[in-house]
C-alpha cells in the first residue's frame, strides 16, 4: 500500500481545524492540526509534513512570519495560504516568500483538492529535477574526476574554488580525457546551473559559418540570410558557453571573441549596434596554446584572457586507479541502456585494462566496455588490445621470423619469378606465431586459457607451439 501524504493544518479557528481534518482525511491524507505558528514550528520534525495549509491571520506570529520560518526549515514543502480577506498586497507578499497557492475563505472542497494536487505535483517534479541534476553532477564528477592521485586531488580543489564564480577557465588535456565533462561539472556546481549550457565545437565549422553560429546575423547580412538569427552567445545569455577546440578558431574570430571577454558585447553579422550578454566562457583545447601563440596561430591577448584559470586533465594512463570505478560505471550504464546483465569484468580483463596505454583515454575505455556489454564477451576486446600492444621490435622480428623484403625487391627489379603463395603462407605463419606467443605471455603460459582465448583446441595449440618452436623457457 502506498504511503499517504501528510498535511499540516495551521489555523487558530477550532471549527475550521475540525472541518479541515474531516475534509482532508476524506480526501485520503493524514492530518496534523495546530492552533498557531509557534506550535507548528516546534513539532515540524515530528510531523514531517508533505504539505502545509497556513492561515494568514494568526495570534502572535502572523501567517507571513510563519511562512518565512517554514521556508527556512522545510523549503521543499509546499505551503497553501488561507485567508478570509485576500488583500492583493498580502497575496503578492505570500507568493514572493514562496507560497505555492492562495485560497480565500470560504472555499469549496474541490478547490482545496485541486490546490493540493497542483502543489504535490509541482513538488514531485521539482524533486525529480533535483535528482536528475544531482545524478548528472555525480556522473560527471565520477567519470572525470575519478582517481586519487595528487594531480586529481588538485584538480578537484581548483574546480571547487572556481565553480561558482564567473572566472573564465581553460581546460586542457589530450583527446578523450573528458574536457567537456569538466566544463559540465563546473556548470552544474555554479549558480548558473538553472540557465542554458551551450556547447560549440570550434573545429566543426569553417570560419565564416562559425562566426554566424557564435554571434548570429541580421536579415540581409549575406545571400540567403532571409531573417535574423540569434547566435550561441545570445542563447547562452545568463548561462555558460563552452568553446571546445578553441585553438582551431580563425584569428579574425579570435578578435571578436576577445571583445566579448573584455566588454561582454559583440555585433551580429550585418548588425549596426552591439549586443550585450552576460555569459560565462569555458574553453578547451588539446593543443599546445603557448606554441600556437609563438607561431602566430593564436592571439597572445586572447590567450591571457582565456587562461585566467587553467585545468590540465592528465591522460588515463597516469591515473589507472580510476579504471575500476570507471569500468563499473560504464557497465551499469550500458547494461541499463541495452537491457544486458554483464557482471564485473574478469580479473584478466581488469589486469589487461590496468596495463594498457589508453591512447584514446576515458573515451576509449568507455567504448571498450560498451562493446563488451553489447557483445556479451570480453574476448574480442582483449584480443584487439593484445594485438595493438605487440611491441614494434617484435614486429620486425629476427631474420627467421621476418620476410626479407629487400631481397624480394631485388628479385622483382631483376625480373625474377616470385612465389606469391609461398610468401603469403610465410607471412601468415609469422603473424600466427607472434599472436600465439603474445597470448601465452598474457596468460602466463597457461595453455588451456590461451587455447580458449585463441578459440582453438588444447591439442591444436600444443601442435602450433611445437611447429613454431614456442616454449616457456624460450
């Protein structure tokens, strides 16, 4: 049985309290009635109401004073004000203080029920939004800020200090480290979180299109401009704009961006006047901006404007302690998304992940885990990692494990015949030997496990080991 909502009725009229108790109980709620505001505040924790009705005219502290105190203590609980007068000034002040509704006495039972429903629906929606916002913030922080290295602790401290300011932040790091998630975390932790978050990829559009995308244009500004278009900066007004891959912005646009950073103003393409905006700017790059400044590709004055606070996200290989947490998160996310039930990664898979270089950083890890969930198997992903990690000097091999391409080239130059089938067979043998050897090393020469990973029988593996001269002592 679902838990009943609890309503607290605050009214000094005994007759009205009795009427409200009967009416509200009949409508399916539990009821607590109190004669005054002071008493209501004393038993607030005990009553733990989901909704409160409050008379405006009370002895001692009046209804508006009690409303102020209630909103300090239980801001999430809707309060419906009741009054026999309904003066406009009182209504306005009550709504300003946070009342969810205002009913004039005497009221119909249906009026009260509708007011209850609206207030509780609004409360439920607000709680859902807060939960989603909290979840988004938690996921962002976990995904990006996981790890307990000194560097990650320093980054978390910096973000905490600057999140609720208007300071421009330059987020740096290799591709896939999660720069956008840093930007979103900063946004979620800021006082602008109820306003827009607008992302613009500066590398995705050519210069002329990027300008109109960022700053908009007036009707007739160019051929095809049939009506005014607002730019991303205007859409982000009051909120935050995230300029990804800022280093790819053309120098002519850099000058216009500098104006926004300095004055909070810009002009639309074809516009006569300036547009003023209040937008926080976050920027990201995976390039060496200092070098770009030296080479003249990036304006020095813009660099110093952007680089007020700089956050450098280390690659995943430098914070491998975050990998288990990230794997668990991605497993849960994609199990839910695809209706799968893949359990924790095997010790072998986790060990492989901990040793892997992760050139693509968190994004590559996410894609790997996603494939494991979709395919329902780790093997394909692990085989791919093992092949990628084959050392270059092993690839070149000794003379007996390689093809003499120089000799083959000489034969071709001299017009000699070439046995292509024999060359193909030899190349296949070399590749096969290296894969088997790699898997044997990965499994610490556990032949049964290696055979399973190579999808061949145990006997076939022993034959191939013998054929290729592979032994643990080799």
